[in-house]
C-alpha cells in the first residue's frame, strides 16, 4: 500500500473512531499527526470529499493560491462510502498478510 493510501486509511479510521463522539477532534487530522505536509493533507482531504468518502466541510480554491483551502473542517464526518472503503481495505490487508505468511512457510 502506498504512503498516500496509508494516510487516507488513517484519516478514515480516525473519522470512524470519532463517530462515538459529538465532536471530531480535528487536531488528529493535522498534517503533523498524519506525518505529511500541509499541501498533501489538503489535497487528500479534497480527494476524499470529491469522491464522497467524507462530508461536512468545503474545499475552496482562491485565485493566486497554489493549494486549496479547507473550510469548516470541524464538521467533517465519514460517509457510508468511507466506511465501505475501510472495510474492503481491512479485508485486503488481512488477505495480504495471510498470503505473505503462507509464502514464508513455503
């Protein structure tokens, strides 16, 4: 799994776990916490929003800005599609670990 997909998985996992709380601790979605640059964080959050894995905030590109701006992030939530992504990728990771274990035995 590439680093970007690991980060996407981490973002969605954070949001899934935060479903138990009234408010999402958006500090957990900071570039530092995700161990990525701020422009990459904005780009990944924008992709997740555009593809309907998350909802509740806006991505706005102002004239002259190199990267988009994230506004209203405190309203971010995972969608059903995001939950499905986590489930599918969790199963694929388990299958990959199992296949790796079988190959090591052989």
